[in-house]
């Protein structure tokens, strides 16, 4: 299955989500790529949108290879086997840098807007797709720590192996494509998949506040 862009994926995904009339629903998107998907879902459902900001921790010799991830106000989620191979001083500095980047993004994207409460709500956690799963696992732990009533993971595409693994971490997964043989990159499932800028994310978030 292929999507035109993240907005198209969000529009299709939104139609698969149904809730009770009086259900208190909050959409949480992972920036940057999850924001266009989350915006479309929040608009379709007419519910608020907030974010869970995560950062991947990449290996020192190959930053694209995840050895962990960190979310707001949470301890890092680390691959203990891989992190044992790297210098402890480097890892501490890398974690500190990721924490600073998370704070920078929160301040830039939401400015003076208050953070939405998660406790007791039905949470729809959204990204543009899942590959290795480190960042989404960090996000899930961060959300669960804040006692939601229910946690639904909504993604356009997720490998079958990750789908089975994450079903033990959330109440429900809603996905449009669950390939048994993953193509190796989320972008392979999109016609248009550019790297979003901070300004694009801010513009999209401002659209939901009108």
C-alpha cells in the first residue's frame, strides 16, 4: 500500500478510528513526521492535538542506526548490548544534547500554549510510520506513565513483527498497512516524503488552533 503524502495517510487513518460520543480523546503526534498525520486525524475527529517529542539516539559511527531513544520527562530507553560498546562519556553527552533538542522543539512548536493533560483520556498516539520502533517505544512509555484511560497507536504503516511486539504495550493498534516483508524505510510507502522543517510543523500546529 502506498500513500501520496502524510496528509493523505492521516485522512485515510482518521476514517478507521471510531469512539463513543462522550469519549475524551486527545491526539498525540510525534514530530516532525507524525504531525501532518496527527493534524488530519485531530481535524477529522474534532479533538485537541498535542505532541510527544522523542529523539533517536544513534550509534556514534552510524547516527541512522538507533541504539536508543528518549522522550520528554523520561529516562532514555537504551539497547543495553549496543550502548555497552560505546564510550560512557559520549553517551552521557549525547543524551544531554537530545534532552536539549526536545526542550527546544517544545518551546518552538507550542510557544506559550499549555500542555494537554493525558490522565484519564483516550490517547491516539500518531506517527507517519514505524520501522525499528525505538522512538515509538519511548513515546509509549512516556504516555503510559501519565495514566491515560486508553492508549491507541495509529500509524499508516508498521512491520508485522513490530505490530505483534507493540500490541503488548498498548490497548489497540490501528494501521493501514502491516507488511510481513518491510521495505526497509518508511519513505518507501509514500509518493512524497520530504523532511519537514520546524516552520512547517509550527504552521501545521497553528492550523489546529484556529
